[in-house]
C-alpha cells in the first residue's frame, strides 16, 4: 500500500496508534494480525522506536517511527536521554500530534510505561494490552534490575499510570486479568478480550490426521517457561513405545544448545528447525499428528499469558497436549480438543501424546472438536470487533470526563 492509498484509507476513520517498541518480531505476529483485522471505523498506525529488519513483513500497514530513520545520530541520542529520564521528547510530541490519533493502544505493560509520557502530554487515552511476562514476572525481579536498570521502576510506574482516568487495560485471558488485579491494577480498569486467530489462514489441509507420520510438533522460544527440555524428556518416553515417532522443535533461544545436547544424550530423533515464519509453522501443522506445549512457570514468575499457537494448532485440526497454566487453560477443552497436564508432569505429557498418536478414533474426534471450538470462540475478526468496541467506549468515556472537568473549571 503506497502513501496515497494509506491516506485515502484513513479518511473518515478514527486513527489508533498501535504502539510497541520494536516493529515487529516473529513472536508478536498477533499484533500485526489484530491491526490488519480492524475493519470498522478505526484506522491503525503501527508506531515504534525501531524496525526489526529480520522481523515480520509489515507490507500493507501504515508504519511510523518515533524518530525518523534518516534522523542524525545526535538526534537519536537526545531522544534516548529523554527516554531514560521518563520525559517526553518535544520533537516526538510534535510528530505524534501530527498523526491526529484518537487513542494509543500499547501492547505489553513494559512498553505502555514508555509511551505514557507522550500520551499524557497529548491528552490521548491509553489502552494497554497485557499479554503475560509484563504482568506475570515477579515485581521483585524487576526491582532487582534483572530487566535492566531502567526497568527497575517498571512495577511502580505501571501501577501509577493505572490510577489515571485516561488509562485502561485489556487482558488477553481471565488468568491475566486476575494476575493484573493481584499486581495492584483496579478490577474496574481491566477488560477481558481474547486476541483470536485468523481462521482463514490457520485451517486444516494436507492428508488426514490418521494417515500422517507419528510426528509431534513443538513451537516456542527455547526459554525456561516454554519447557523445551521437558518436551524432549517426555518425547523420549514416547519414542521408547513408538520407535517411528518423530519430534519437530520450532524456535530458537538461549536453551537451544542445551536442548540439542539432551536429545543427543537420550538418543531420540529431534529435528530443530530454528525460528520459522507463520507460513512455515502452518506447513508443519499440516504434517503432524499432535501439538505439544509443555510450558511451566519460570523461576522469575514468568508464565504463558495465553499461548496463541495452541489455537493455531487446533484451528488446523491438530489436537493439543499442554501443561501450560494461566490463560492457556482457557484455550483447550481438556479431553475434548486436547489434553491438559500439570506443570512438569512428564509422565502425563508422554501418556497423552501416545494416546493422540495411537488412538486414531480419539484423534479424529479431537480434531473435529478443536476446529469447531476455535471457530466459535477465537475467530480473529469477531474478537477484533470487541477491541473496536472497547476503543469506542473508552474514547467516548474519556471525552465525557474531559468535558466535565473543563465545565467544572469554568
């Protein structure tokens, strides 16, 4: 979409600035998809600090940076000083004002506190979607500086902006909503809204489930909370019972080398693909019998906010075995669309994987139920309509409050 098309597209529509610091890593495909799914009276502008050159393709979306790419290095340095001091850079304020937006929608609480100085000066309502690590990680972890020196004050700043009348939160699951309340965010300031997935993109294809190789798929960053080592340990039990079974592990991260070493030590055939695009993940989903998400709560408290990939798998008719807690529980009907196990229960995970691999009637029933479940409850277009309604209600409420404040001053 060229500049003229974007301009014409935004005429007669309210503009929403969808903010996240970096635009956009593969792990945040859901932000891109939600922006593209806005079909009503809202025109999305993706705004961030920087573009990830090896990240998601953002063709067709209106993308802006706080500081233009051609800005000299000294100008970027000045911006960083303002950022470090939690102050608004006047140049960025003018730039954002020129976008003529009605609301800012920040993804992740960590980035919401970054954009708040600008939202406050511009008088723009700020919606904050809480996804997982931004609310699950223990407050003392941040305060100890493990997230970086500047993030030491993150918990306090998030609670501070939560007190402002022009700030509202969206939780991607009921579990995240409960966690936000525990964090100190008032319950009345939190709406629940699932993100949903593109069921036109993620849908069944390829040969029927029962004709596929006995293949298990894992997708996730190779970090503690995703449980990559638990995945390999559970699969080693499966492999002893079903020697023709295969495990595909999609993703990269600091634990990948350890995972590869463990697979070698246990003598199990694991294919490590590294990070893949959505299209490549879809291709994998069309070849496997079962998907596994053996997530756990990390030592710092980080846990799955939802686990969008479990919805993607089920939309493709692939049963899911998961030990993820929190929001992920809301994305599976245990015993109907997949199986839930307790965190770290390798025996349970292996047993449920075997049932999906060996019981063809069960796998077929789960496959059909999973597709129906996702279509009825997590369709991206329908879920995005709820987001648009939240935009409208929140902006209207903020404008009414502002009008009352002006009247009272007069």
